[in-house]
C-alpha cells in the first residue's frame, strides 16, 4: 500500500512499452496480495492472477465455477498492493459477448493491466487436461471483438488464449490465433504446446506478442527463460507455482505437527515474524499512528 506509487494507467503504459522490447517479461502467479508483494520484491516484471490457483484456493476445481465478482475482487486486492502490471485469467469470459464486455470493464476497474480469454466451451477444463471442447472460431471472434470494444483504456491488454492444439491440431491452433488477431487480440496465449519445436513454430506462424505458460505437471516442457527469450516469446506465466510451493510446505508442516504434537522441529523452516513485518512494511503503518497521536492530554 505505502510502496505503490503507480496508477493503473501508468502500469498499463509501462507494460505496453516493455512488450515492445526484446525482454522476456516474467509473471509468477500470486494467489494472494501477500504473494504479490514478494513477486515485486524479488524483481519480476509482472504478477499473474491464475484462474486455476484462485479456484483451488476457494476449494473448487478449475472448471469455470468461479464468478466474475470473485475473480475481480481477488484481482483488485492483488493489483493494488504492487507497482507491477497484473494480468488476470477470466476463463471463458463468464458468458456470452455481452458478459465478456462487462468482464473487461470490471477488470479495468480492478486496476489490472490485461486479461486473457479462452476459446473453450463451458464447463471448461484445465488447459493441460484431455477432452477439452472448443467454441466455434466465429463465436470466439465475437467475444474478442466485444472485449476490445468494451475497454476504456487503450493500453488495457486483451489476450486471446487458444486450446485448439489439443483438440483440432497444431495448424488449426495457428489458424485460430490469426483469426483472433484479426478480431483485435493484441497477444496470443497458445495453451499446452508439447515441445520446444512447437513453441518455435507457433512463433513463426503468429506475428503478435506471445505468452508462454510454464505450468508444472502439464503437457508443455518447462523451458527456461533463456530458451523462451531466444524463441521470441514476449511473456511467460508461472500460474500455480506459488500455490503448489505453499501447499506442499503447509501439508508437510501440518503432518509434522499432528505427529509430534508441536511445531518446534519445523520452526526454522518458517518465515519469521520479522521477515513478514518487513514484507508488509509494518513500520510504515506504525509511523502513521505516531504522526497522528503525537499530542499529550
């Protein structure tokens, strides 16, 4: 809160400028504002609000059960604590073109810098699971046009995700991506590419910024930032990394607590109170109290 001096408009402008460079922009997923603070402190270029991580955090599978309000509230909470641009996953847009238009305006109001919309049917599936179903290309084109026409800030980034590779084949995914670009999509997110060669071929086939998804336990190889940069990709997301790290540590810790009856043996592996307060800028809040209550009765 006290470290943020960039407005949503300034964050969007900065993202636009960064996309014109040859730098690969890294967007680790943050499932909470506290995680977003750490993303910025460590030096990444952006923060990502993952639909999969958010639904999991709500105790739901990633099949499109979250609502526009749930996603928007979490996106706003995350974006407001950091100077970094935030990208948010809006799944299939929460409905038809009119719903997509409303979703984009709600995300703009939440302060994020862009969102991605996918071409799956509802109920959607995780992009790295089998048996996905797609909406017709023409229907996705209408959704993209609705998204582009709805935004009020020209720098708000509309990203089209295609899941066509696993359903219709690689060439069909390229063709869909080109149609989406013609409809106004400013970046393409090709989901579940299966090899470095496919990442390279997709780059050759589509002439707009590309977003790579380096999610764990999926169909895509975990390419390095150097590899992705050499391939010509503009941005990369690590959508569920933080949640997986956290949940593994929590599960291991709770099992130790249940077995030993105390957390004494795992305290050294915890974030300290001092480190948490440092991340939260605790002293900045304390100074407000000192400045306000500086009188004597």
